[in-house]
C-alpha cells in the first residue's frame, strides 16, 4: 500500500471518529440549553410562589390583628352595660366576618390576583370601620368619666358626643353600603348577534333590518370575589332612539327602578358560580325595529350593571 492510499485510509478513520463526537457535542449542547430554560422557569415559579406566600401571610397577619382588636373592643364595651348592646352586636357581626375571611384564607393554597385584590379591599374596609368604632369608643369613655358632673358643660359634651355617635353610625352605614355595592354584578363585555330567517348568525354593531329575525345579546361578567355564589337575576331594556323600551309579545314585565315601576324587555335568572360565565338574551323580532340607533341597558338588584348600543340601517 503506497503513501496516498495510507493517507486516504487515515482520513476515513478520522472522519469516523469525528462525526459521532460532533453529534454527541450537539446533543449535549441542546440538553444544556433545555436545562438552562427549565432552570430559569423553575426559578421564576419559585419566586412567584414566594411572593404569593408572603402576600398571603401579610393578609393573614392583618386579619389576625383585626380579630384581636375587635375582641378587645367587645370586652371593653361591656363596661358600659346594656346601654351599648347595639354597639357590641355591631362589633360581633364584624368579628364574625373577619373570622370567616381568616378561615377562607387558610383554605386557599395559592391566591389569584383577583383574590388578592378582594382581600386587600376587605382589610382596608375593616380597618376604616375600626377607626370609626375607636372614635365612638373614645366618646363613650369620656361620657362615662363625667357622669357625676351635672353642670352645663357635661350636658353640652353629652349632646356633642351623641351627635358624633350619630355621625359615626351614618358613616359606618355608608361604608357598609359601599362594600355591598362593590359585591354586585358588573358586565365586562356585551356582544350583539343578528340571526336571519335562514338561521345564519352574524356578530357586529351595525345590521340591516331585513336580515334581523332574532337579536341575540351575549353578556360576560367582571371577576369579583366579593360576589357570593347563588341565584342572580339580570334585566334587559332594549330602547330605541326616542328612549322607548321595546316590549315583545312575551317575556316582558316590570321592576322597581329608583322607586318607579319600569317596564323591561326581557329578564333572565341564572346561578352565579364565580366561573367565566356568559348568558344570552334572545329577542324575537315580532315587528319591524325601524332604522336608527338602539340601546341596551342591563340591571341587577336595582342597579345598572352595563350598557351598549347598535345600529339598524
């Protein structure tokens, strides 16, 4: 075998060794890249879990402090006897709500952003309520220390404290009303569809009169952890440009709106379960709508929860 043949043979042997080696290097490089990606992902997941756990711990500590303060206030109020029974009952009711929130928080493994916002709102409301209650207790203690003094200054102070108490109770009622309002349904999106005589549906906000056999209105709701699971009712008013509510041959009725009996186009009851729910109103056109702009108003529990419009040409 001459030198040329020996070189060719050596090159072939070298390639046989190098090619597998390069393949192994490529596989190792890909594995290293995958490892780095998953490592970063695990680090981010761990960071998010840590932040979530810290936030949950903060909420738990805040609710625990509120519970202790409320129990102390209830104990202190007993010094005033039966005359402050209504005040103690109010504190006891708030304490019960706080303990329920504490129990619910313990059961939750990981808080969603919506749940975080809900607990933040509740804790802020409880703290504001306690500030008002503290103000009232200071006034009551002041009265108790001056019961033996029957002069004019005492009477003035008593009257002023009673007035302050009435103001505090009024503000507490307003705060509780705000919390109740925050716990109501709110419409997130409204989608209009027209269905023609052939059953073909089209989504939009501008429709031709001749293509409308049915009008479908789809609703989705804003996530709100303050809303309790249970039966809910949504009322729809379909109005023309003149503000007149369209009344179909069936399915309509009346409801109380700001103290006035008001006619509605359609109503629907459903079970709210805190999921991403969508409900639909199906309006059968039994007479021409006419051209122009139409408005949809939606109500629940006497409050407007959404509105939108579409046009017929």
